């Protein structure tokens, strides 16, 4: 049995090196490996551990099984001046996401807005990565994605919607972007798996057992509750449905209830995941300095609001940027389960293992 440290941290450059190398051996082309690495390292740097480095083993299984095309020929079809469809050719969703955002930003630069629906794709990790890609270049960005059923309808007993995330990012002059990245369930499914792997109990009102009853034990969980829990889940269920319409209907893909499970056991049949991306150019609506001043004033007023005892008021993204600064300085942590997974990957693919920081 391997010894696993409770304080195992790696430099982001080493993590990127490892991911790039193993994805190439697993059959991903350079563009796909770049996109997956960019998305997973971005998520892990920001502390979104459920959608960061822990997903690499899953993508390797999907590549090995043939579910995902490691060298796709993605085709973009512009429909109107500000709209288009990207056929992802069953490639990695990260490449589809960044590719779609590039097309959406190009349209927004010309006419103020750009929207791209994506079909024949796969899991793309954290939706916030793609909204953030727009905000880092001065645009407003939004990203949505469907998913196989994990989430109960309000007062439902069986899963129907996926976690169906919503992400929104806006540029902030002289600061890191405003960044909202949320599932329309109370927590993402990956959080349940993450907590189960490290033997941690779930919060209340986020998950349910096979009978539709609230459970805090990861091994008992058969479904997630929609945002709002058992009392107000109609809100999360409604938002999940909105994401479904944008991601499934506009892309021509089957809705999430009919998608094959992300976790298998079928790792050979493409899933046909759908995404939707929207980009807006601020100065298409108002003068650039007016927008910048408005964002600065809004965030200053928000952060100045009184907080509850032993708490702090933060804007969406504040926690992530604080975590990113800390992890860039101290390294990205791997829990015991991921230490074992990455050591096994290094052996299996004959890749130099990750180096623990001092």
C-alpha cells in the first residue's frame, strides 16, 4: 500500500505537464490535451475541486473506451450574424467549449453579441471556465450545459434533470472578473463522489436516497435535490429546465433524461451532450468607461455591506480568486484518493509522477 500524505501539494506547472503528457498517450490530440489541461487546472487553482484534477481519470477511461474522440474534426456552422452551431464530433467537451467561445467572441466583436449552441459533445468540466475565458478578454460570458439525470424534480422521487450548470462572468477593470458558477442542484454530483472518497458527510438538504428521502451519507445517495432543497426546490428545478432548453433544444440533442450515464458502464458509445454559450460586448450597450465605472461602484458597495458575525460579504468570484492566489503560491492539494489515482496513472501510462512541493 502506498503512503499518502495529508498535505500533498503540487505546482500548477507540474500538474499541467502531467495532464498534457498522459492525455497525449491516451490518444488526445494537442488541441484537446491543451483544452482539458486548461480547464482542469483552472478549476483546481480556483478551489473547484469537484471539477478539477479529480476528473482526469474519468476522461482517460472515456478516451480508452472510445466514447470520446481524442482527435475530433469540429465543424462550426454560422447560422445568422450572431448565432452558430458547433458540431463537436464527439470530442472532449473542454475543446468544444473553448472553441465555441472563440466563435462567440468573434461574432460579439463585430456586432455586439454572439451565441453558439454545441452538439455531439461530452462532459466539459466546470462551466465557469468558459464564461471566464470571455471575461478575461473584456466580454460578458455565459455558459450552460445539460447532463444525465442526477437531480430530483421538486417533490419528485426519481432523478430527471442533470446538474445543468449556469455560469456568468463579467470583466472588472484592474481586478479579476466577477464570476458566478453554479449547478442548478444544491451541489454537483462530483461533490458527492468527492465527499465519499474522503469519508466526509454531506451537508443537509442537498441529496437523497433511492426513496427520495434526504440523506447525508454519500454511499446512500441516489439523487441530488434541486437548488432550494426539499422546501423550495421548484426554483432549482425551473432553472434546470431553462438550461435544458438552451443546451438540448437549441443544439438538437436529446434532453438530459435520455443521456447515457457519465459514469458508465458503457464507455464506448458517445453521449451527445449539448452546451450553449453567449457572449456580449459591454460597449455595444453602453460606453466602455460607463460600464467599468458601474461595475466598480457596484462591487465596492456590495463588499462594504455589513456581514453576519464571523463572516464576510463577498462577490461571486472573490473566494475563487483568494484560493487561486494561495494555491499558486503554496501548490494545488491532492487528497488521499487523488494521490493514489495519479500514482496509478503515472505507472499505467509510464509518465513521470507528480512531484510533491516542500
